[in-house]
C-alpha cells in the first residue's frame, strides 16, 4: 500500500514579536508571514529601501563567525540559525521572516521565543508534498578544529552530539530524534553559551551591545554565570543540537538521516549543509528526463528559432524536451564532429569548449525566461556566471542534456538560473547565470 505523502506546511497567520538585537543592542521586531508551497523560507528586510528578500539557502551563506550570516549584494541578515532551527524543527517549510533590522531578536538566547511565535501563528498543511533529503550513504565533513560531522541513513531525522569545552570541561553527550514535540520540549529552551575568554575581547570592542546574562550563559573557568539557573544539566550539548538544526535548515529540505556530531560548530555545520546541497543538485540533475519524448510539451528547432535570435554556428539548442512547472526546463543538444569549433578545439583532439556549454546554458535559460515573460517587449541580457565548473570533457557523439532552473527573479529586471549540462548520467558542467531585462 502506498503511504500518503507528507505535505508542506506554512504558518496559519501572520504573527510577530519584538526584542533586542544581539550585535547592535537595538530594538527589532520580527513577523512571520504565511507563504505559498515551494516558496521556502525567505528573510525580508523591512527597514531597507525596496524591502529586499533573501532565500534561507546555503548558496547565500556569507560568514559563520560566531553566528550564521546570509547575504546577497550589500544586504545581510545575521544570526539566523535559531529562528531557522525553530521553523525547520516545527515543520514550517514555507514562510517569510520579516524584520526591521539586520538580525532577529535574540530573545533569551534559545529558540523558545520562535517556538512560541510559531505556535501563536499556527502551522497549516499545504497541497504540495514536502521535500526531503534522504541520506543514502554515509557522508562526512571534518575540520582542523576537531569538528567531525557524519551523516548516516535513517528513517527519521536524528542527531547524536558531543560537546566539550576547553580542557574537556563540561563534556556532554545527547542522542535524540528531532520531532516538533521533542524539539519544543528538549532542544528549543537550551540557551546560547559562551566562554568568558571568547567574549571578553568582543565586549571590549563593543561588538555585542545587546549581549547580557539574560540572553547567554557565560562559562568562566568552572563557573557557569547566567541570570537563570541551567535549564538542563546538559544544556550546552542541547544548544549545539539546536545550532546544527538551524544550519542544516539551509539545505531547504527536511532531512531523513542521522547526524553524528563531534565538537560541531557553525563552520563545520555549514560545510555539511553545502555537501548535502551539492548531492541534492547532482540527484536533481540525474532525475530529470533524459529521453527525448515524442509529441508535444517541448519545442522543436523551428519553434526555438522563433524565440532565440541565435543561428548557425551559434545556436546551441536542438530541442526543448519539456518544462516542469513554472521554473524548470530541460533541453538537448547533440554534439557531432561537424560542430565548427572542433576544427580548432583541438585539431586531432576534439573537445567541446566549456564556454560553449555556458552559452548553451544561457540559451536554454533564455527560453525559460521567455516563456515566463508576460511581454515580449523586453530582451534578456546575460550578465554574469557564478560558480561555473567543468567536470568532464564533452566529445563528438555525446548527447548533452541542458537543465535550467530559475532560482530567483528579483523584481522585474533581474533573474538567476541554476544550470547543469549532463552527458551519460554525469554532470559535465554547471553554473549559476544572471540575466537582466531591458526594453527593446
Ligand atoms: Zn546558537
């Protein structure tokens, strides 16, 4: 019997609260808004011109020093890990986190205030199935600082974590499944802890104006300083688990797997999140259609040439196999020895130039953007390519499948697309392309 797929969830209604920001010490208010299926979690800066938003996505991770910072262009949002942990663990897949400052209120240094907020807003099911990352084989990351994170297959999301301070003081261990109920009861109340020797220089430089014993536990030698006594005997390892959940939320999917973490930190957590995202990208490229269907749904060369101005020898798409939803496209290009570039690249040793693969990605992404554009009075210009990697040579006789996914469309003027070229079930090249629309 097929099981009923788990559904995506968003918050039931808008809800908010205010508090102090850790780094500036100023007042900040945060609101959670419902968002449609497949939207993911986005942060919105209400205090900036045009109120820009940013995806809570590992691609936007900027720094992990002491806390997790997301950024795009000049926009930043700091210390996002606790609110993301609460949203992820409480099962909220889609929401807008609106703030009138560059970081959320610190609360009491735990995720308690965010759990309270999510409960106030309510959590409601949507129609689309939830996206999971299923761990299929062990993965691990290791850092020079002694952090080791291993991810193992498991039917549930589980974290087993150790924490140890300098000279192995306060060594703690906890292993638990993460469900909304367990998170709320066992993990969310665990507060941030800091070592006196680490925060002293920051206090002197006035970098944590909002920091106090009301929102962090300070460990000085063997002494534990806090306004309120410890909430759990092993509160520190619980907070480490909270941070892992928050950082892994940047993968944008619920994880089914067992995280085994030794001395974790934001840098190692982020590295694991990156490894998961890379694996997800590889899997998505593999699962896209790679057979050429008969009949409708795609575009033939004639139809492509009605949209794209490119012609021989510069048209790098033979056929569009199909569109998936609003923002995905798969196209195909057969590479033959008759390609003009093989004459010079290289004589006796034909290899498709990488830049021609990027050109193919740009043309396929343009076809997608054209389909999305409501008006044809604009023309999209290829602006930049980020993270371009050429992984395998493309040779005469290869059939190259070109995938593009629109990841961001900012306003009416800018669009970003994640692209891959696949030959024989292997990603041969990839890159993130940016386009700008101008009136013709
Ligand atoms: Zn934390």
